[in-house]
C-alpha cells in the first residue's frame, strides 16, 4: 500500500479522465484525477498520464512509473485556492533519488474585455526539493476560459514538444531541468462534481501539411491575380492604340473647318457654294451675270 496523507480540508479522489487511446506500455499507470477540495468545495482538478523529470544529463525519472498511481503517490496538503488564484502543490512520496520532490502550479484568474469573460492561465510551474525552489518555468500559452478545463497531449520544456514551459531567465538553474507531462489536463476554477469541464485543447489547427496547403493556395491566388491584372492591362492598351489610329483621334483645325464650310462647286459656268457646317442647314447661292428687277 502506498502512503497517503490527508490534510484537514484536502483530499484526493481518483477517477478516470477523458477517454484516451490505450497504450501498450505496461509500466504506465492508468490516468487519474487529483481533486483538491477545501471546505467541501472542489477548487482544483489535475490529471496526467505520465510525468517525466530529468536533471542535467542524468537518467530521466518517471513519476508515474511506480506500483502506485499518481493519485496514490502525491500529497496535495500544501495546495490552496481562492477567487483570484489557485496553487496546486504535488509532493511526491516516492520520487526515486529525488527526495522531497514537489511540483507547484500557480493558476491566475484574469478578465479580458475583448472576450467579455474571465480567463485563467498557468502563470508558472516550479520544481522544489525539500521546500527549496530548484527551477521555475514560465508559460504564456497555457490558458482557458474560466468555465473550461485546459488539455494538452504534451506540456513540456523540450523543443520537440513545442516547449510550452520556458525556463525562467531569473533563475539560471532552471535550464538544468527538463519536465514533461503527457495527457495533461488542469482546471483551477469553476470546478463542479469533481469532473473536468469541457476542455480547451492546445492542439493547433495549423499542422505542417495545412500550412503548406495554405501557402500553395496563396501562391496560386497571387498568380491568378497577376494574370487577371495583365489581361485587363493588355485590353486597355489595345483600346488605347485603336483610338490613336482612328481618324476621330486627330481633331480638325479651325482653318480646315473654314475650308469645309465654303467648298466651291463649279459647273456649266455657274458657281455654287455649299455650307458644310452645320449639316442640318444647307444653303445654295447662285451667282447670275445680270439681275432683273
């Protein structure tokens, strides 16, 4: 039997988490929920299938690779919560050569005017040995609406898992530690009935294949837009040159108009003048050798 310490107002309840694919690894404990309650009210929920820690280049330590589940191997007596923030402290009773190992999660509640609702985020994660802080990891992408839980397949400080946990620059020793959570889920506010609310997942919709498709689509749209622009440009240039080649493009001068207005017409000894402008008013003048009265 694994040792279990129950605080005055804290207890741990084991329940199955969200349905996941069953792994073939026999050394992985079944997923469980850590339920922290105070005065009979649930305030923090936490679950993880695996928790792996490594210091420097030493062999990594799997905190869930024991005969006990995470529920049996962790004490949460130092956890506390209120309306503005929640602190989850997992003190591991069996952590191999790392005696007195503990993980501390700080969850902070905030109100965002843009979304007109409250959100919470994981402000930091600390690694402690015998109540002394050994490493601090900051986060900026682990957040969810106040009525949701947060879930991610991997929350880790390793680059291969997107490094959601960033070592704090204020504490140089933080870079000596690596921590990875598999099938991570947490909820620090608005918990009900000891069960996780609907989860906001960290899974991105922009996978490499989707990003490549978007880039190719953008390139295709640019090519089509350029081709359409050139087609319109060529048509406009064609109309422009057609106008320049037409007779109407070169307007007649004033002298040419005057010549057109009085064009002499001669025939049989008589001379006539035809007024060309305006066209609707034509006048013929006949010149006679003698005028009879």
